[in-house]
C-alpha cells in the first residue's frame, strides 16, 4: 500500500513535469525570510488570447532571488488592474507586501507589443490611506513602457524584474543574465555538451558537443565569448568561442595542462594554468598575440587563477603550504600572500564583484562546501550544505552563487545566496550537469 | 595519416596478440601439471591407440616473460586520496610494463592520470597529472625512454565508477597505461 502511494506520487510528478524547462529551480531553504511582494497578472488589452505572460516571469524571478516571496495571485484583492490609477488603497489595506507590480500588454503593429508596467509603493499607500486621497503618481516607484517583439516576452520580463528588484533593494538585478555549464550524457557517442541558457534555465542552447571532456567554461566581461578547456585533440587545450558567431579560436595548446581559464577585467587576457615546465603554474596569455607571461614559480601545484576586480592581482589555489589553500599574487611584483588558514582545504576561489569578499570551496571534516570569506575581517562562513560542492560562480550583482553539487547520485547545479540564507537546486532531465559559470550583466 | 592509422591499428593488435598468446599458454600449463587424458584424438579406428602429450617445459626466463605478459593485462594503478606516490603493491605490474617497454623501444605508451570527484575539477586535473607523471618517472627509473611515454590528465572528468561512494572514489583515483 505504501509503495502504491509512492508510485502514485511519482506518477503525478512525472505527469506534471514535462512542461518545465531543462533547469527548473527547487527552493530548498530560505523562503521564510523572503519579503512579500504582489504581482498582479498583466492585463492583455488585445483581441483573443494573450500571446504570452510576462508577470509569470517576473514572479518566478523575484522568488528565485531569494529576497522576495510573491503572493499567490488568487489572494490579491484587485486583479484586473494595470495602472496605479485603477488602484484603490482601501482594497489592499489587509495585504502585507513591500510593493505591487501591475502592467499591461497591448498589440502594437505586426508582431510587436507595447508592454507597460508600474511599481506601486504599497507601504506608502497603506500609511496614507487614512489621510485622504493621494495622487496615483505619488505612489509610483517606477513606471515604464516599451515596444517589444513577439520573441522578447521572457527577456522583457527579466528587465522588469531587474527594475523592481533594484527599486526595492538598492541592488542591481541579475535576472537578465545567462549561465554556461557542461552536461555529460554517458552512453552517447559525444557525451560532453557545452550549454548556455538564461539564468533561469530557459532558452537552453548547445554551443559545442564533443566525444572528449569539456571543462571550465568562463565568460568574457562583455558576455559575448566563452573560454573553456576541450580534450577534443586528446589533450587539454583552451579555446575561446564567440557565442553569437560560433567562431572558435585555439588560444593555448602547450605540452601538459592548459587549464582553468579566467578573463581579465578588460577582456584582453586570460589567466591560465600551464604545466609545460613540469608542475602546474599560473600564467597570463594575451588572447590576440598569444604572448604568455609566467606569474608563479613553485614546485607545488598552482592552479585556478581568478582576477581581482581591479585587474592588478590574481587569486589562485596552491598546495605550497602542504594542502590546497588560496593565495593572492600581485601581477606587478609577483609577490604572493596566503589568504586562507581555516579548514583543511580552501580552493577554487573568486572575488565578488564588489571586491569585498571571496567565494570558494572549503573542505572541513572531509566535506566539500561553498564558503565565503570577508576580505577585511577574514571572517569565513560556510554557505552550502549539499554534498561534493565545487565550481562556484558568483552572479554579477554579488547576491547569489551557482555551483556544482551531487544530489541523489547525480551531478546537478545548485544556488545559494551569498549570505547563506537562500538555497535552491536546479534539477535536470538528462545527464550530469556541472561547471556552471554565471555571465556578466547583459 | 595512413601510416599513423596503421601504427594505431598495430597498437591495438599487438596487445591483442599478446592476450591470445597468454590464454593459450596458460592452457598448456594446465596440461603439463594436470592429467593428460584430454588429448586423445580418437578411441576407435586407430587400432585402439591413444596418444598423450605434455606441455613444453618453460625456461625460467620464458616463465617470467609469460608472467609479465599476464601482469601487463593489468594496466590500472590505484592511488591514495590526494596522493600521487606509486604504492609498492603496484611494483610487480609496473615492472612488467617497464621491462616490456625497455625491450621494445619502439612501443609507446600513453599514461592517463585520473582523480576522484572530491575537490575541484581544476585541482583534480593537476592531481591527475602528478599521478601520471609519478608512473612515468617510475618507469623511467627502470630504463624506459621518456620519448616512449606521453602523459595526459583527465582529472575527475572520466570516472570509472559513478557511485560517489568511498569504494567508487578509490576506483577512480588511478593511472592507466594505454598502449
């Protein structure tokens, strides 16, 4: 009987999932602390059925941010409104939410639509409700309208989310971004796939498929190119690929390891790991001229270089202290200083965009988790609680980390907020998913 | 290009021939040590005559060669967690490969280094390379020419065991000799 119930539950899941995208999110922790927000379904002002829903994108973006918890639309007191002028504060007096998003979609010539939205300050509206009538414009935190093409609904939804998020938090939204990752489908002739998708897993596209491993995708600062490692020639080589033109350039193919690429902030160089002289060392390579410059010189393993935002030094992993730890090397003086001392291992580090903290993989009591360290206070906090965590990549606004982990025996992607409160998993249909890289702002 | 293909084909064919030789020799060894009754050609029609045979008596050198042939079928060397030293229990296997490579200076071997899934992929690439190089250095110590050996690290990208258990990790921490 118990089994039957289980199977039924499983069947329900299977039957209801096909409509989902390749990478759908399961929020595992942190909903309680999220701030409520109301998003009224955008009103369609045309004939026939609406072409697409934008407010669904906005709601899921805000939920995925971990900062907001959109209210159930069925519980909203006014649902057919699309401007602040139609808003009546009295109807909303029992609703507790930071803001209210309303909007409309209107046909605008062939294949085009006029999308309008407004962000209403619900707290202000409620505070002033008893003090007589207030002009709608006084309650507006934001009001915009834009003409979009039929294929831009999701994209513009993310744009609206960016605006709403920034208005309410003061932090730039990172909803109009992408992720790159590697999918391995064992048993296929070419099991290794380099993929990109919108940050939420929609619009997944394959950039490369190979019979041999693909590793370490990383974005150029303009979000136009990816550097990655490919074993297609039976050795590790670094390629740079334009994601729009598909043009590929072989950048580094020395003897031994060519690995762990990381674009310089100006996009002209890569920091890489080469073992051509024996052991893995950090180098920089000019993408255009292929000129290399050796940065580290030690008999231990040096790898995983990553740039400080000012481009003047690199963070890297070294075993020179006996176990992998994070170090900083100045590109001007080649002077090396150790950054981490806590925990058994600390590796795979990167500096957050604000330059104030560092995200990396920490090993404590044999467990590998994602951690953050404040650079000024050296305070370290373990963020994740999943298994075999690796490859952390920080969102361009510094609020979230996407990383590779293991769930139910499979490699999957997960996300954790940089304060550790919000945790989510991004399950997949087929194959193992790993090496995520979050794009810059697009 | 064609020559290269031929060379690759030979690389496959040579070990296969060695395997074939191995299995047939071990049969004859059994014959030599066990009974000889199985070799009768016919019980009737030859005037009731039965013939028997004995396996060839192997010189110590031949026996050693056959033993090494057998050992060379083991082409995986396992490592401890985060370590790249060649363990002494692998000495016999590596001796077999080393002697073969010294006797056949035209044979080339690719040494793959692998790691388990713990740690980061990039660190594991470095670790895998160090393991492969430790094997290469060991063989070089036996007289194998560096030009006969090439090294590639796949880090944690090509696990043998996908269980992500301790025993699975142990199977994935390996060096592989590919002829």
